[in-house]
């Protein structure tokens, strides 16, 4: 168990639609406490998938689960290494666009009625601002991960690039999937809810309201840029070794990923 203090507490402006988790930074590592359910386990399970994936040259942030003590209260959550180098800043797409045009990117994208044009507009604008010419491929990676884990919290305050001190940019690793895998048991997806009813009720917030549509549009525009080589039995064994979370939530996570594996089998192998 890691004990954290007020001096370690951090806040940011990438507020989730469901509120902000407690976050801390110490000695180059970030810690997040569960807020709505089992976000830490969701991050860990996503890391298991990404550790066994070809991401087309893009990186990912690895998460492990953690027990956290803060102000005499114990939390479950996760820990990850700080992926920013000295002097670098994480800048959201929403902030980038606003700084450039003094307009909301969210409003500009959702003002377009055609879903393919929404993604094309987003990608073209970020390329224009940052010079990151493979941003479309990067978005395909994000849309693939989100479809696979049902990450409902990928809005434009939660897609980011990294600004470097020489005023150039680099891609952020794939990170922040804690809202996936039906992790919100407090409000939207209680454990007693039927699994398939819960799966059917999850919707993305990026540029459409259906995960498969977002994935198919990103593949049509920018190709298929991520593949996984983890078997479901290997995933089940890795989840079983996780030391902190209850077996019931592990079983639910595995059941969700089994359903997603069945739906998107072409991404595996």
C-alpha cells in the first residue's frame, strides 16, 4: 500500500463527464483513486491488452493496480509512470483549437451533421496546428481501443498531444481508459445489471454515438493501425493474478472483453 499526502495531490482541467478522480503525483508516478467503481482495474485490463499489441508505432501508458492510503482512508486505484519529459506539457485538442481560433472544438465538430466529416475536420485541424501528420492513424488507434473496451469518456478534453519545449509536438501515448469496461458501478452500470443490457447502453462521446460506427469511419479514412496478440485465456490468467480487486468485478471485466473479442475478432491474432 502506498501512503500519499496533501503535498502529492494534483488536479487538472481534463475533467471527466462523471467528475474528477482523486489524483496524486510522487517521484515520477501518477496515482488515481477509484471514483465510480473499478476504474483502476479497467486501466490495468486495458494495459494488458496494449502490452500485447502492435500500435503502429504509437505508444501507450502502462497502468498497474494499487492500494492507496490518503488522509486515513484506503482506496483502490491505479499507478502509472509520468510519460512527460522535463518541460513538456500535455495539451488537449479542445485547448489547442481554442488557443488557435478562440472557438470550441466540440461545438465545431458536432455542428457538422456528417459523422465522417466530423472526424476528418478534427484530424485536419490538429494536423494543421501541430504538424503531426499521422494524427488520423492515431485517432484510429484510439477509436479501436475505445470500441474494444467501451470507453465512453473520449471527448475532446480527453484527447491530447504533447507540447515540447522547442515548440514542436509529439503524440501522447494511449492513456486514460478508466471509464471503460463498465467500470461505473456507482451510477450507470451496477454489478447486478444484466451484462448485455449494460453493454448496449454504453455510447461514445467523440464524434458519433456508436462505437462500431466510429471505428469503421476511422478505418475507412485512415486505415487499420492496431492489432492484438493476447489470447483470452492469457487475459483471464493475468486478471486472476491481480491482487486487490474482487473476483466478481474481474469476472465482469473478462465477460465484457470476451463479448468485445467476439464482436471484433479481426483485431486479434
